[in-house]
């Protein structure tokens, strides 16, 4: 069955400013929720990694403690986690609202499917693709001398994810009148090809100490991945709820 215009309700309503504000509000809520998940799932693993780091430092220097030179205590860091995730969510939500403003001009979906698809693409581009080649590591893992290089390469991986998602969406749009299965297969294949070639081109790091517990590393990475999934999922759902509410108000005023 050829594809067609799937939109059954108006696109995301509101001006650019309204969408940015809506995204920021949804992002703050998502950030608080993601921070709670990170606190519950991730902080115990960070404590365990720091304990290992301190044990190694103590063995090497005799009397070193991780708390001797830290600017913010672990308690302060844990409280600051919620502030950090809230601000991150707010900034991410504002960007999401801006992208939604421009993307809705070429969208053929109705409000909620469009927002959820945009959320999925954003999560793939900014979280999943970079995580696939540069997964998160606990504080005790990684060479401090390569942190700038690793940061730049992570940004390159984000760019790769964005490129892959934009290309896949463009192909899907070009094949608008084709079979739905062909559109999905073509977009998925192009996305996978771009990401695969990018992974081959980007350098990798093997900076995990050989004696670092594999289970702890795995659990930390799972917690980090789940936290980003919660952030994006709650951002998308909250943005969709606020947009549907705005659309309903708009219809009542007509």
C-alpha cells in the first residue's frame, strides 16, 4: 500500500517561543526524573569506583585519600546531580522545541506520533550512537591526559548520530509515496551504513585498567544508558502532553 499523508490532527501548535518554553519545562521535569534514576542506579557504582581508585592510590603513595583534593564533597556532588540533570534537561528541551518548530514544517504525522518520532531520533543521535563507540566510564577509569581528545571525539560521534538521523529522515521523506516497508527499510539501512562507516573511521580507546571489575563497569554503563533513556522518554512524553493540551486550547478558541 503506497504511503500517504498520515497526519490526522494539526502539527505541533504554538510559536517558536512557545515551543522553546514548552520544551524547557518538559526538560526540567525530565531532568529531575532522570536525576532520580541516576542517583538510585548510578551513584552506588560511582562510590564503588572511587573506593577502588582510593585503594590503588593508598597502595601507591601510602596515605592518599580521594577527599584530600576534591573541590566538592561526595555529598555535594550527589545533591548537585539533580541540579545538573535539571539544567541539562532544560537546555535539551529548549533545543528540542527549536528542532520541533522547524521539523514540523515537513512532517506528515500528527502531533503525538511526530513528537515521539522526533524524540526517538534525538535519543539515537545524541545518546545511543555516541554511547555505541564511547560508552560512559566511572570516575576511576580513563587517562586524564586524554580527556580533551576523548571529549572532542565524543562530540564528533554526536555529529555522526545527527548526520545519520537527518539522512534517514530525508530518505524517508523522499520516498513518501512508496511502500511503508520500503521507506522504513531504506531509512534504517542508510542510518546503519552511516553509523557503521563512522565507527570504522573514529578511533577507539582501551583505557580501562585490566584489574578494574568488569561487573562494576558493566553495571555503571547500564545505569548511565538507562538514565539517558529515561531523560529522553520523559522529555518526549511531557512535550507531547503539553502540546496536546495546547492544541486542545487552540481548538476551543476557534
